[in-house]
C-alpha cells in the first residue's frame, strides 16, 4: 500500500511541474506519514548521509573543471582542431560540431556543459553558413549525450557511488560506446548533409606548419582526459583526486598558459559551479532517502519477482530493461534515476547473469538518452535557448537522432564485448 501511495504522489507532483528534487523529497515524506515503520527522522538522516560520501567529491570537481574549460578560448581551440580534421567535406561544420562534442566529452563529463560549450559557438556558425535553424540547433543537442558516456563522467561517478563499483572500470567501459555513438551521429549527419545539399568547405587543407600550430593550441586541452583516466587506471591517484587535478589543470591552462580569465571571472565561474553542484547534491540527497524507503519496502525483491514472472531469458530481460529505462529517462534526472534504480537493478543483473559493467553501461546510456527526449529532457530546453527556436522544433529535429542512438544502444546491449573489451584488457 505504501508503494502505491508513494507512486501516486510521485506521478502527480512530477506532472504538475514540481522540480525533481522536491518531487522525490515530498514522496519520501509522504511514505513516512502513511507507514509507521518509516520514521521521518530516518528520512532526514538519509538526506545527510546520502551525500556524506567521499567519492561524490569527484563529481563536484568534474563539474567545476568542465565549467572552467567550457569558457573562454578553450572550446574554440577544440573546434578549430576538429575543423582541420573533418571540416572539408559536405556538411563539414556540422561534422565539426559532433567531433568537437566527442573531444569535449573527455573534459566536461556532463551533457549540458558539452552542449553549452559547443552549441553556443557552432549553432550560430551553422545558421550563418545556410543550415536550417532546426538542424543547426538539434545536432549539438543530439551530440551532447556523448558527454556523460566518454570519461570522465559525472553520472558514472554517481553510479559507482550507488553500487560500490570501480570508477576506473566504468570509465573504461564507456569509451568505446561513446565513440560508437559519436560515429553513428556523424554518419547520419553525413547522410542529411548530402541529401539536403548543406554547404561544403572547399578551402584547401592548411600547410603542415599551420596544422602544427592549431594542433599545438589544442594538445594541452586534449591531454586533460588522458591525465584523468590514465591517473585513475595507473593507481597514481583516486577518482576523487583526479577531479582535484582536473580543476588544477584547468586553472593552470586558463590563468597561466592562455591567460584569458581575470580573478573576477574565475570567481563567477566558481559561484556558477557551486550552484550547479548544489542542485545535483540536492537531487542525490533526496534520491538517497527514497532509495532507502524502496529498500525497506523490499522493492528490489518485488521487481525481481515481477521480471522473472515475465521472462526467464536474459535476452528478453534486456529488451524489457531498455524499454523501462528509456521511459524512466524521459521523466527523471539521470543522477536521481541512477541513485534510485542502480541498487535495485544489480540483483536483477546477477539473476540473469549479466556482467555488472555491461549492465552499468546499459543503464547509463538509456538514462543519458533521456536528456534529449521530451517532456523533461533538459538538453532540449538548453538547445532551444541557444538556437532561439521553439522547443517543438528542437524535438522534431532531435527525434531522428534519438532513433539512431537507440539503435546503437541496442547494438551495445546485445554485444557485451563492446563495453567489456577495454575493462578486461586492463584487468577489470
């Protein structure tokens, strides 16, 4: 009965437009009012202990590092380098947008930061070159989901925290799927560019000296993900320490190497990052309390019973799981969804003999796609603001890309080695 009431309250407040963190918190408190076995004091305790964990600092530092790197000329350096590599084909600027998102994914760890950095520059550039408004806006939105897949990834940090998984193993497992997702978006972009006869950059390839100059400007930025992932895998520092190093490295580039920030600008970036981090912590805090209630109500055991009653075949389970997660991702923030669902899904994965790392990537990919699906996909609204077009047009332009990304998701779902190849190579 408690679960039914909790679900009703959750759905009602979600559909009236209440912020997700408050939806989760109100649902938790409602459960405490109707079930004497769930005291309000326990919920308030969980609100604190849910974020009283050292690994969560990694996510906070990655958010700050992404904010530092997404401002100023750093993004432009990545775009210039991407343009040199792939900008001389039909639809070259569009392809540059996707490739820049892939590169920036190794820095920000978040879809919104990726979209804000790349889209704010390349959406106006594409419009200026004659691309239609809908495509110019929807392409960076669709490509932004690569951000949380290629390491570092804030969502992966949250998943590791919720399930006591290895952050290093999750980072490795996300590399190939993230690259595949980027390549699929680029392939569809090429098809549209040829079909719609988007402009082609006919400038000759620059000389070796100019290429080396552009490469030199970008190499220090591209070196950042190698420092983060390499340091974690080599055991030189932990994931949390890698977040600290990422911030120090971003400050070093911004203040000393490129000298593009004043201390006043740095202060504003720190304040903006603090707001973003506090929102994320509030979501995780309330989600932790609700996850505890679900555990008390034995929802994981009930879910296992439901799934095993429907099917006893891993293949059918994976199909059902993808459907459920895609629907959840349409309404819930990925961070909150991971905290709520990951502990519940692990026993299901064990029952159906699915590798925990493979399961983690399936969960993360599904929930990340939710960032660009209506009605709650936050990247749709950010893209609409950047492109200055109605949200309905953004949705219309993004939906074909969502279909392509779901196909890649299914490919990764049914071929576990895509996710597991690199972790196994490094001994995970």
